[in-house]
C-alpha cells in the first residue's frame, strides 16, 4: 500500500511558483525549491519529477490563476468595452503594487518566462502561446464590444488593438520591474486608453 503524502501538494506548488516568479527559472536552485516548499530534495523529485516539470506546473498554475481573474474582468458585460480595459489596467497596477520589494515589482511570471525561456524552451513557449492566444481573443472581443457600445472609437483593426493593449500590459510589467511607480504605470494605462478613442 502506497504511503500517503504528508504534505499539501497544492501549497508546495504555490510556494514553488512564487520562487520561480521571484527568481526566474535558471536562477532557482533545487535548494531554493526545498526551502520554499519545506520539502526534502527526494520529496521534490518524487512528487514533481524534475525542476523543469515543477516549473511547467508552476507556470500553468500562475496562468490559470491570473488569466482566469483577468478574463473575468474582460467578460464583465455590466461594463463598457473601454471600462473593462480600464479595470484590467487597474488590476495589473494593483497587482504590481502588491508584489514589490525594494521599489521594484517582481513582474509577471508569463512576461518573465517569455524573456528568459520562450526562445529556447519549446514546452514553455507552447504554454505561453496558448495563454497569449486566449488573452488576445478576449481583448479583441472587448474591442469589438467597445465599438458597439461607443466607448472604443479607434478605426484600427480590432486584432491590432488587442495586440497593442497586450503589449502595453507587458511593457507596464517590465517598467514596474525597472522601478516605475504607480503614477508612471497609470500614465501608460491612460495613454493606451486614449489610443482606443483616437
């Protein structure tokens, strides 16, 4: 009879996710993961197979948590299209404020992973591409709905505007890691929103 696991696997996964999010994949050592999860090296590998497997699961968990919350904002039919984008920006800025240390945000695990691994890790790239496609589809829908409700008036292609919003969010994340404060991020958000009504 198999011995029951004497730890909370979900809690361990959350701790590992936070470690990768803070340090990045390459800079995270097995000892860092042991320290974060409270597990011994053998328990880490018995449960998660490898550092890369644990990273993939952590990235998938991050995406599931963050993207689900952000898509809920974008799908809120009580708000105009522009107000959904505005609310999403506020969520991003508040989230960055919650995850600051020494005046810098830890950013976004998907953006960080795109920069660090996407070009050389096919599995990470696949996970990120699927997430980006979901985000872009939701943003495109919001732009189209904003056009119908009159809150988004830019004549540009809806897909191009969706990519622009997504790129602005990624830029905000990187800027925040570089030390940009709330006022700077809010300015980026406002200029992006202005572009939707030009």
